[in-house]
C-alpha cells in the first residue's frame, strides 16, 4: 500500500488540528487545545489503488520552529493553514513556505494553502 506523508503547518491557533481531525474522523473539535505534535493515518484511494495518508499536525508556536526542518525533510506534501481573522497568520506562511523550499531544494513536493475560520467571518457578516 502506497503511503503519502503530509505535514500541516501554520501559526498557533489557526485551526490546523480542527481541520486535520475533521478530515480524518469527520468530527469537528470545538475546544482549542494547543498541539505539540499529533500524528494521524487515513486510508484513501489514489488512482483506484488503496493508499494511506500519514498526516503530521505540527505545533504552531515558535518554540517548536526548530523542529520544522525535520518535519519538512520527511514530508512529501504540505498544507499551509492561516486564519481568515488573523492577518499575521497569513504573513507567517511566507517564511514557512521559504523554509520548505530551502529544505526540500529540488525535491518534488506539493503545497496547499488553505484558510480557516471562515465561519467566524460569516457570523460577523450576519451581525453587521
């Protein structure tokens, strides 16, 4: 069975864990519990073949930034998450992407930029 290693990166509190857990289990996490590092596996189908996604949900705090090189070195794909209600979290993505490019050099890897907290913005729009 083919395995794909995906690393979820982003600032603290942007919803990396909520997105990951919802994708893997179909359950939405309401309570925020800061992640140090969590590892998930999900069976998927790629080109009609059974495969496994190994997903590493990383800490978004700077105290664990030094671990990022190791995560990136082992990752094949990267999901870069920012919060729609936190401009700084979007600014924080560029250095993370630059780090992926630096560590991976010419190795093939995929990157996906995604936003979170869209529901909060919709709630604000209803109030205004």
